[in-house]
C-alpha cells in the first residue's frame, strides 16, 4: 500500500495524523477530551497503521513497534507535553521512560563524498526495527521540548480537543485547519448570522 493510500486508510479508521513531528503525532493518538479517553491505536492493526503512516519520519530499518511499548512511550510523551504547555514541572517518571526509549538505538553520523560533494548520513543500530522507531519517537519528543521550536508547542484551543501541535505560525490556534479550525469558523459564522 502506498503512503497516500495508507494515510487515507488511517483517516478512514479514525487515526488522525496531522503531519506534526513524530512525537506529537504519537501523543495525539489518544483523545483525552473523551470520557473515557479514546485510544486510536488500541489494537495491533491500528498500531501497525500508525507506524506505517509515519514511515516518512523514520530512518531506513525502522519498523512497527510493540503495541504496549508504544503506549508506554505515548503516555510519557503526553505527560511531558502537558507539563511543557502548562508550564508545570516535568514528570520524573515520564523523563525516565522517554530517556530509556531514546537510548534504545545508537545513531552513528557518517560523512562521505559523492561526486566531490560532502554528504552526511546516519547509520542506526538497534536490536529490532521497532526499537528503532521508539528511539526516534522519543528523540523527537526531546527535540519538541528543547529544540528551536520548543516555545511553539501548543494544545488545540478547542475545549473538545486534546491534540498537540507545533505552531510554526504564531497565530495558529487549532490542531488542524480542516478539523477544529473549520468547526470553529462554522460556529463563529452561525453565531454571527443568528437573528437578534
């Protein structure tokens, strides 16, 4: 199945992948605004679909991570992101989990020359393809909260949404323009056209 076909299948299955950094997309696979929360990767099939959709953010050799490990890392990332967005202290247990998975793969940068131009690449070493995926997701979480866009991590402004996003545009308020953003525009229009 091609990546566009996988993305359509993922959306049809209710798996929202908004093109955010890998850690943000993983954190957004559980909808905390529902009671009980709605898990979008609750089974092996949806977990596999998530990792296949995210393949473009993973290095060669990465594969589908174990469902329970994926959920454990996701929970730690959500705690990290919640604390970051709320300006609260970072959860020590969440940091331990994220650091454990980040260390599950070794990245070996290498420099080579192709047609007289230097080319950088990274060779990854991990025990399994799934471990590599988890390591890259954990490192993505570290980058989201410490990298150049760390101050741009946001939670969707909709009170019925729990998704995170990185607001590269400072005015961005909604997780997706065709989701919560569209619903808010429609609601605003309806309020403005209601007769007094």
